[in-house]
């Protein structure tokens, strides 16, 4: 059995350049400049709740960081530093077990691609759980908030929604996907791509933004609540994969599209006059950006069907204690 | 059953003044000044590992924050902001359960006493686990590190060591304390006091510092390793309570004193000429500060008995994967 200190030394102690002090003291030291604010977020993934216990550790390492990157992206910030609180069952740290190797490989592959530094953490023994705290930088006063949506704004989403939820629906036997469909949807579930570059470029362009982690309806509702506005969206405008499209209009597919979590795309609002600029950005970044509706005065979220009828769903998104 | 969002709103959303943005967006926003560095640390407490599942939630709320404050104290920094990643079993969030009320009461009582702001977090469902990330501020270049100890330095500790470990030894039936002894030792275990003010005052006075969370020998060894020095300490000089003294020189009591964790006192080193200043500080803060040994060149930690013999212990401190 490897010790806590061995594990930290072997897997999680790396030189830092941007931080003044990284792993190995009571705390890490960082500094920023007067024109910047720091953006702080934390996300926990628990075995049996956010992932199956047999999920490949390399995928977990990637995803644990990706979901945090997504929060930084939604603020329009640049990710800089992370800390990692890792709770591990004893079996995963036996000397012949490769779990930690694989986890660290997935984690650092993504971290390195953004030059993010691991500056601290805590390794402890218990039921598998991964908590990542991320710190980013953004120009002072420029962060994209949930509270900035204005009546008349267009509502946009990036990428395609629902594939991650479709994979989960298959795993939970609510739907049966063909094996090639499953492979693609599992990639959406396990290897999400945070829209960091897009978030950066939306500063000065969008009025509000959020990342779609709990499902489009739940997350858009957060924007509406924080901005004291309402919205109407058109289900036909919501971009989805050709796989999900095959299963529409089955209720499970509609549900994946509107309320499925784990997409980690961005939902944002912007003035109508910004449309061309946003479409150009979509081309530049090679990321689909789609207008799905309009912000209005008042309260509530209305989802329109192609025949003009209103869609009502029982659940609006993922809630850890309700599902 | 209360929802994740209800819980965050009810217990963990509070106005912030020092942060630009607190709980309720994708991330929090903070800023600092050019003359400051930020000090970042994270600690996780897992049920069944760091505490018994029936530990009073108010004590847990206090301790989860206190152990992080202790890291900030060891750096000589001022604690400012925290995030809280809370994983809760379903039974604790039933509407009639008071666990969250009590936890939040303990947590915020301590946070408020230092004007620390909760700026974010994640609430999820699973085996009980509490991860707190703390952010402090320190004057640039002034943080107390583990790596600053110099040959000739005196080695100091604050407070009294071993009572928390003694309580744990009783709980684990390695020793039987009288009921009044147990009450006092349980207070040391459950309600540690982080030495924040002391840490602040040690800037410009100490060469190195660490908080004693894994036991004196383990934590002092971290200083020695990081500073490339050795040390000799005298067991008779280590300050302990009259309760622990009653059980000396029983091996279990010696072990609590030298290797017991959970004390959250500070161990620091300073030049001999600072002795009077440190003794004055002890009087001003009403915190016992005791010289227990000397830093020397070379490698290793030697613990001397009163008869001049050297003490050898099998374990040097708490390791989450070894015990």
C-alpha cells in the first residue's frame, strides 16, 4: 500500500511557473494583477452518483477537470490553477493498481492543454469522490454573469445537446441505442469539451451566460431567475446530433434534449444586432452556435413545439437529491 | 426531501461584501491588491475516517473550517473566503432533519468570527464528506513556509499537544480516561482552535512554520525535509495538558504527544535572538509558546528522553492510507 505522501509525491507534485508556490506546503501561493479578478468554482463527482464505479479512471481524470473548466468558460475567464481533493478506496492505491496512473494521465492531459497548474489538494481514504476547485482570471468587471440577460436578447447555445443524457438513458435501460450510437454518446458523456475559448470570446458580446450542466431548461431558468426575465424557445431550433434526432419525438429523446445534464455547452444571451458577429465567431472557432429563442419581460420559460403548441415537462433538470 | 437548490438557498447563500460575487453563479469573483498574494488550501473530512458518523454536526461545521484555518495560520495569512463541497446522504436532508441547520450554525459561527465569506460550493448526494477550500491573503513574499528553517534556529510549538489523540485513543479503547478527562480531550478533538492571530504575528519573526495536523514528529519532519536540516527535540519540553501528563510515560501517552494528529497547533522555527520577542508574544496573545529543541545541519529528527536516551517510535504520524 502506498502512503498518502507517496501518492502526492508520485502523481500530484509538479513544478509550477505561474504560481509562487505549488504542492508541498500548508497552502499554495498565487498572485494576480490589479486589472484582473479571480474566478473560483468547485465541483464534486461522487462514485455511483455522477459516474459508475467501473468508469475508466483516465476518463474520470479528464471529466473531473472538464466540468470545472466549463464553469470558468461560462464566466468568460481563463483557467489558471486547480486544487484536487481526492478520496480513494484502499483497493485503488494498492501498489499494483493502475487507477491513479490512469486518473493522473487523464487529468494532466487536459490541464496541460490549457497550461493549468495543480497547486494543492488533499488525498484521503474513503468512498471514491473527486472534488476539483478551479481558479481562473478575468478582466475586472468583464465576467459573464447569469444576471445580465435583457428583454429582446437572442438566446444562443453552443454545440449539440442531449447526447450525454442519451448515453445515460441507455445505461439506465430507458432506451436501447445501436452500438455505434452508444459509442458516440458515451464520448459526449465521458469526454466533454469545455467551451473555454468560446467563453473568452463572448466577453463584450454576450449579456449573460451559463454552462449547461443540469439540462437546458434548468440552466436557462437560472439565467431567467437571476435576470428577472422570461423566455420563449423553439424546440426545433435546438441543435442536436443526428443520433438524437433519430429518436425524436419520443418523450425520452425530448427529455434528453431539454433536460438532460452533462452537456457542458454554453447557453448565452446577446443583443439581436450581435447576430452576425456571433455567426462569424462560430465559423472562426468551428463551434456550432445556434439561436434557439428570445428573452422577454416577465417570468417563466416557454418551450414551443413546431406546431405552435407548448411543451410541458415534469422535470426541468438534474437535481442531486430529487433523482 | 429538499432539493439541492433549496439547500444552497436556505443554508449557504449569504450576502458578500469583500467578494465581488458570491454563491449563485457559475463561479465566484474575488480580487486582491498588487501587494498581496493569495494563499490557497483544501482539506477533506470523510465520515468514518476523520470523524464518527454520529459526531454532532455543529462540531463538524466548526472543525471542517478550523482545519483549513489552521493551514492559513501556518502560512501567516489572513483567511478571507471559503468554498464548501458537501456530499450528504439522503437521510440528512429530509425536511425534518436538523443536520444541515446544525452544521451551518457551527460553520458560520467560526466563519463570522473571522469575517470569512462563503463564496461558492457544490452540494451533492453520497457518503458524508466535507471538503473546504480556503483562500487567504498575505503580504507578497512574506508567507511562512516549511522550507525556511536554518541551523541554529529554536524549534517552538504553540499550545499543548496530544489531547485530541488521547480522546481518540479512548474512543478506540487503547486507554480508558475518566469522564472529566474525556470531556476535556473531546473538546480538543472536536473544537480545535486555529492559531490565526499567532500565525499573523510570526511573519518577520519565524523562519518556518507548519500546523500540527498529522502529529508533531511527522509535521516537524516536513519542515526538516523541506529545509534540508535536522533537529533534536526534548520530550520533556513539549507542553501537554495535566491530563496527558498523568498518563506519561505510558507508551500510548508518549505516542499521543509525539505522533498524535488533530492538534492544529503551530510548530515554527526562529533565530535564538528572537526568544524574548516570542515570549512577549506568548503573553500578549495568552497562548503558551514553548521551545522544544534546536535545528541542526544534516538529516533526521532525534527525540531525547530526560535521561539522555533517544526515543524511537514505530509510526511518525497519521497517514490516511496506512492506519
